[in-house]
C-alpha cells in the first residue's frame, strides 16, 4: 500500500468519525431522557436502566451512519428493546404481573391534602378497584395500558418498545380501557357516572 493510499484512508476514516459523532449528537442525544425512561420501565431498576441505555448508545453509535434519519425515537427504542432482550436472554424477565411495580407507578387517587373524609374514602375505593381491574386484564392489554397510561409513552413509542404494529397498540389500549371501565361499572364504583 502506498503512502498516498494510507493518508487517503486515514482522511476517509477521520471524516466518517466526525460525521458519526455529529449524527450521534443531533439524532441520539436529544432522545436520552426518553431512552432512560423506557429503560427504567423495562428493567425496574435505575442501575440496570443505565446499563441498558449505555449498551443501546454503543449500538446506536456503531449504526448511526446507516440510519436514514426518519423516526429516530422509534429507531432508538427498537435498539433499546432488542438490546434488553439480548441482555436478558438467560435471566427471568420481570413480569408486569408483579403488582408491586404497578403500585409504585400508579397515579395516586384520594390525595389526603385538603380533601374531605368522603373524597378520601371514595378515592381509596376507586384506587383499589382500578388496581383490581388492571390486575384482571389480559397481560397483553395490561402491558400496553402500563406503558401508555402509567409511563406516559405515546402510541408509536409503545409500538417500537413492544415490537408490534401501531394498530395493535391502539387496539389493545382501547380494549384495556373498555374492560377497565366495564369492571368499574360492574363493581358499582362508576355507577351512574359512565354508561
């Protein structure tokens, strides 16, 4: 190899590295909070979430020059999901059937600050019945409800996170909400409120 070819190859590599670093800063770095939130939702541990995001960032950095630039959040969430699957292939996954995860993440009902005794009692009753209704849901519906309504992800982010089509997320969420509403009506918590 001639000296001229060596310099051309080095210049090409340096230009690629600069392009890679610039693309990473522009595309990936703005999505870091979303990645960390999604990783916490998947791992239920801050330390594991940070490890998962770090591994995701390494994979994204290596592939950034092949990325077409469309839908960076979905692209990164897909990498995150696949990385999580690969990292946990041999470990038992944390299932959403573990109710302690829901209780920690569920919005509080019946806030005692400035509420009347009646409001507090109704809030506690509603919270308990919502928990029971969620617990009774099919795991696929419960998972989508948790990601969208509890974690706050939008539909396309949830689809990317679960690796399912957007329509599937919308359908599962609609069914989950309908079944939860029916449960609340059946248990008379929403009697007269929703028909």
